[in-house]
């Protein structure tokens, strides 16, 4: 039969042993030293000058001195006026009071317990510097964060890709930026799979500034772009001349570039993509005459739109609508319609221009 236990080396009482209480008390003292192990410090290389009964230390120094000479890696306990050396086994843990940190013995050295953790799986909440809750199961309160790629030398590829995934197109996947916990900007896939950039002055009202179509890569600016409050041209210009075809008094005609006809189906042009038409300008060769007019309107094939302007009187040969606009779908067809009053002068070669902005 062995004289001590295999794990804590507690002395065993032999059969017929005299003074059994001595062995028993020695085992209790060892249990008192090792169970719920908490030490005062781990960074001393020599014993303190005035230890208290029961004080314990980890001797992490590789070259301890004094009464601790040769005890590197061990546990030192001050007991009955002398230092006692306790040899740890791999897996033992100790609480270091002056650091409020747990340390684990690896078999050769004492390491911070957190440094020995290599995997954390299936956590339901994690808070860094703050508390996590059911709505925010991961929460971090900090001033800086770093993500860096694992290098090839470390066994990685040198790349770093941050992947975010949502369940379906109708869900939201976005980066929401806030001031004082009130939303001010959002970038992501919000309600569909197009990439959108939105801003808000108050967290409730939103303005979409940019949208990139997932299927075509086309970029749309739903709001007008400005520099120093001056609108910047982000649209394309359609400009043309109706051609030599005459538009007599009292007539209604339809035209696009170099085409004039009595029906929109003769002269229409395809929109080709979803777009907004605006800034209609018209210039004629002369004036319609006193009390007369030419009214030009953008048509969605057979239907007039709000984009329209009128040249009136004997002293004017141009007009514009810079206020209204009209949205056309990709399959829609457009042309311009001119209505000449009953006494207006005949006119030809009408110059026109439109701006259009792609919306997909």
C-alpha cells in the first residue's frame, strides 16, 4: 500500500500506526493548502519578510532565492513558522488575488486561464465591456476594434473576408449608424437584394441617396446631387429637332427627333429602362403670333404627363418646364405632343431637349 494519495500526496494512516492524529492533521493541513487554492501573488522571486500563517504564493520565477531556492513552478505555503513546498500537477488552477486572475498549471508553467481557452462554442450571450441581452446577444463597448488576416506563415491564406448573411431577399442585412442611439445612416440590403444607402435626420424619416441594382449593377440617385447647394447634372440629355415637317394652325402633332406624325405610334421612342424625365425645353423658329400658342407635352405614348410648356404670343419662341417630371418604366414609350392654337403660325424644325435619370 502506498504511503500517500496519488493526486494530492496526502499522507495515509497505516494499520496499527501510533499517533494517528499526526498523520491525520498533516493531511488536513495539505487539504487546507490545496483545496480552493488562492494565492496572494505570483511575481515574487523571494519570500516576503513577514508572512502570515497560511499565506500562499505561486513561484513563477525561474530562479527563486532564499527559502524558495529550487522551488520554481511550485506553490509555497507559510505554515507553522516555515515555508512548505507543494508540487502542482498539470491541470491545477489557482486564483491570484492581486491580479483577480485564474492561472492553470500546464505541467511546466503557470498560464493565465483565459490563455488556455482555444474554443468557445454555442454561447447564447457575450458582452465585451458591457452587458449583452436578449435583443443584443453580442454587445461590445470599446473605442477601437481590429480584424486582421491570418498570414500564410501562421497557417492562413493572408485574406480576410467578413461575411454577413440574411435568410431571404425580403429580410434586412445592413450596417445601421446611430448618434445617441438614434439612427442617422444605413447601408445594406434593406427589404430586397439591391444595395442601398439611406440617411435620416431624426431616426424616423429616411431619404434614399443611392441604389445599386443587383441584376444590372446600374446606379441610381433617387435624390438630386448637389455641391454647395447647387444641383449637379447626373442625368443624360435627349436633344433633337422635329425636322422639316410642318405643323399648321389648329393641328395636333407628335414628334421625336426628325420625325413628325399625326399619331404617337408613328414617332414614339422606347424608354428602354426605368427612368425619370425632367427639364423640358423647347425652341421654335419663330413666334406663334399675338394671342396664339404652341403647347408641347411629354407623352407616355397615348397619355400626357405633367411635363409640359407653352410658347405664347408674338414675342416669344421658347419655353421650358423645369418643375415637373415623369417616371417611365422600361417598357413605356415616349414622344412629344404639340398642340397649335387655331390661329397660330405654321412651324417646323422645333428644337427640344429633355433630361433623363436612370432609376434602376
